[in-house]
C-alpha cells in the first residue's frame, strides 16, 4: 500500500459517515477518506472524472447495503460486471445481519461482510481492524 490508504466510503447516512470519519481519525493507519452517498455516485466517481480522465483508485471500498438510487447490492453487481473495478477490495459494512444479505454480498464478490457495531468504541475497533488488515496484512494487486 501507499503511504496513505485511500478509502472510499459509500454511505447515505450522514451520522454513519461522521462516525466513520471519527473512528478512522483514531486509527493509526494513515488514510484519506472519500464519501459517496450511493452506488451510482460511487460508480461515476470510480469510472472517470468530470473531465473524462480516469479517477484515482481507492485501495479499499466500505459499502453500505441500504441506500437510495443504487443500493449496495446493485453496486456490487455493477462492480462484478466491470473488470476494471473488480480488483478493488470491497467490505460490506451494514447494520444487516440477514443471511440473505450475507450470501448475496459474497455471491456478488464482496471481500468481506461486517455488521456495524452500535457502540463508538466497538465501531472504532472495527475500523482499526479493517484498516489494519487491508493496509498491513492483505496483499492486493498493484495499481495500474
């Protein structure tokens, strides 16, 4: 990984966005966090900039499932169909514990499924573990 891990959070809840920003600020992993409000905005951001040039690729995507316009399941399906996006690791980070959501996420090539903790301390610990694993332990394809 580069000196700072680039994380794309796809989340429509402003409170959860703020919680993730606060949690990551307490994590010892250097990072940059970018937020998209739904899957459609994230796909547009990942595919190209407004001027048509390729967008910088995140090192990790954190994805909520339940969002308006394009939800997390639809985002995963679009990502699965796009070979240029398939190598970016995606962690589903949601309040759902439904077996159907877990199964569908993995069938759509999510790299992990994590239920959001409600306690800030637990949320911070979860963010630390995710960021630590993906920045220090996992080996991912290098950026083209």
